[in-house]
C-alpha cells in the first residue's frame, strides 16, 4: 500500500523538491502587485517556468469571449446591464 506524509498546502509548497524544481513563479497582478503562482509543471529545453501574465480579473475578457461566440454587441451590453455576466475589470482594492 503506497503511503506518504500528509502535508498542509504551505508545507507542500515549501518542500525542498518544489524549490529545486522551481515550481513557484512570480507574476505582476494589476491590483495585488507581485504574486506567487504555481508554474507550468513541465519544462521544455530547460526553459523558465515564468508566468506569461496574471490570472484575469472578473469580467476582464467577457466582451471579447462573447463576441467570439457570436453574440451581438447589443446583447452583450444587455447581459452586462442585467448582471447576467460580468463585464470589464472591476475596481478592486488590494487587501
């Protein structure tokens, strides 16, 4: 029966193997500043695991995704106005 220690998230992320594999990368978030992320778990030609960009804010890409899905601009505006979809990056204060 396979077994191993059960660790909390902070213990797992501080594990020497995680550090040796450089799995934690930094990226710049537009609201929070520098944040740590889990990098791509595979590496190609020993390339860096750097995050290309931070996770999107709520509604940041709603309009372009709905446009690509074929929704007309008037319907997208109505969906946003009625609170059915989030649209545009909300103003969020850093904690």
